[in-house]
């Protein structure tokens, strides 16, 4: 069994990979200043802050990859513009891989309405850099894809109905989606919307253009790329199981789930500045009694916003912030209650009216799985159905080409009806119609708006480049049986 997994960072504890966070940071004097964080690679720990103002710059930011792109191409039936680099493989394999990215764009473009082309920077390269595969710790990492940037926003249209958490909170919207929607503030976009790096060292890839048929232990590259690009369109969470990410610091006796944190400072002693905003996907999640995840987390976010903790002369050192949060009473109990709900049983969370998310495995006491829980559909319920694409495992897909799976499972495209409804609820247009959602972009936050005073930007200043954060990175990892490089 091969698992689609989202690797999570461990700031100051040997980070494996870090996801992009975007926070809005503005002073009252600069009501429309937005701070956007860009990344150079979906596997990097370095984020570069960018400021956007009333008037966009005439020149776009530099591309995120120092390598010259192999090609820039968009098929006529696709709204995905692929900039592709392939430094380590033969011309034939490079062409196969590029074709897979382009086909994935075609598959998705036929399912959702994309009015503004989505720009993808895709790289197919050796993760082991010519090391012996036996000694390479990255040999089983299939690849990573993630949004390049987020903007804090909330809907101004009918999505923000009375008593909806969307009406009163700010969420991180991925740039690819923001570009499709009307919004009330000029924004300076990153050069790309999605970054994707995939591992050329994997020997069990199968490419549709290959002259040889797929065999039982191979995975169709089209399948993985289409799954991952969908994460880049917004299937993403800011929630972490702290005992799994901050393994040397967080409580192991009482598991808890809370938003990731925003950091600055050295990797040896990072300083935590604030909770991140939840994502627009998080905003849709409820438990089986109809209680929104945002409701569970209200005391958690209020704790930091109302009384930012400190540690003497150096406030908010990671170890101190976690210790103080675990002693905070009601806020910590709220985070623990959310974890308890998630791991209580399979299918304990849902989106749409009754679309079950993957939380824990059936019949296995595995607990919360950072990177798999929350951001996938439930495996047991949706295996062998038209909604198979966004499962945490690819049992359906081993040894079968992607479009054969669509036909086998009774689908009409790569997204089944419940997957399409999730996309629509996030704000994507479907059924050939544009989205009716418009966004209010967040500006001018004060203490209490989920940010601490430590992260406010004044006069164009701000945190230094190299800031690291912990949210969710869409990463595919081979953890289980059947995959060998």
C-alpha cells in the first residue's frame, strides 16, 4: 500500500520540510498593506517575505527556481501553464514527465471553471543528488506540491451566511483560487501559483507515453500529479498534531491539535510569533454533530491574541510557548477536545453536507496522521467510487492507469461528485459556470485578531527573510508496502 502523506516541519528540531504561510500584517496607517510569503521550493525551509501595496509593482518577483526552465507550455484544452525543469533524466523520461503535468492540467480544467490560468513551476529531479540510494534518506519521497502563496480573506457573498464562521473570521486562501475570484484590494501575486518537485530516483513510476504497459507495482505518474495539484488548489490545513511535529517538546500524554505557528529567529532557538490563520479548507470542516472546527479553536486563538506569553527578555521561545499553552486551562482543553474528536473514530469529520474526511484508519489504533488526516477523503467510504482521487492511499491506483480508474469506478472525470462539491464550497466554479464568491481581503489587524503584537509590520519593515513556518505541505511519501526506488 502506498500512502499520500504530507510531511510536516519541526522547527529547531531537525526540520524535514516547511510549508508556506501567508499572514496579513498591517499597521493602522497602512490599511491595505499585505505581507505575502513566497517559497523557492516546496521542500525548502526558507520563506521570503513580500509586501503588497495599493499599486502592484510593474515587475513580477523573480521565479522561485534558480534552474533555467526546460520549457513553458500550456495545452489548448488546459488552464494550467506549466514551467517545467528536468535536469537529471533522459530527454525521453523528461518528456514523459512533462506530458503528465500537462495532462493533469487538462483533467482538472475539464472539471472546474478556471478563468485566469494557473501557473505551475514543476521540477522532475533526483532527490538523492547522485548519492547511493541505500544511503539516501530522500529515496522514498515521491514528491511535493504546494501553493506558492496565500492571502488572508473571507467571502463577502452568500457563502458568509448568518452564524457561519466564514462571516467573522479570516482564512488563508491559496493564490490560485484568489486569482479566480473578485476581491476588494489590489494584490501583488507571486510569479507562480503552485510549486511541484518530484523525485526522478523513484523506479516505480509509470508514464502514459511509455511503450511498455503498466505493471502491478507501478503508479501512474498522472494519478500522483493530479492528486497533488488538487492540494495546490486548496486541499490544505493549518492544523497540526503537536506531539507528532514538536516531538521533543509537546505533551505525549494528552494529544492536541491546534493551528501551526509562525516563527522567526534561529533554527536552534526559534521564537513563535502567532498562530497561523486556518485555511479556507479548514473553514468547511465540521464534526458529525455539525460543530465547526473553527468553533473548537476559538479559545485557542483567543489565548494568544489577548495575552501573548513571554519568556523573560526573549518572548515566545518555542519550548516556552508550548509549555505555557499546555498549562493554559480552557484553551489547551479545547485543542485536546479537537484531537479527541478527530481520533475517536474513522470518519469523525466531514465537509459538504455529509462528505467524510479521512481521520484515522478503520480497525487500527494509529491515531492522528499528520499530513493524511483531514486533507483527504475517507478511504473506506470512497475506495472504488468516482471520488477515489483524493484518498490518502492509492490502493485503487497501483497497476492501473488513471483514466482507466475513472472508467472502472464509474466516473466522468478525475473528480467525483463529492470532490466537486468540496471544490465548489471552497470557491471554485463548477459545471462550466464561474464562481459566485467574492472575497474581502484582510487588512489592518489588531491584537486579538489571531495575531500577536510581535508580527505587526510598520512602515514597510518586517520579519527577516528566512522565516520558517509550520502549516501543511502537500507531499507524497512512500511509507508502506510496495514502493522501492
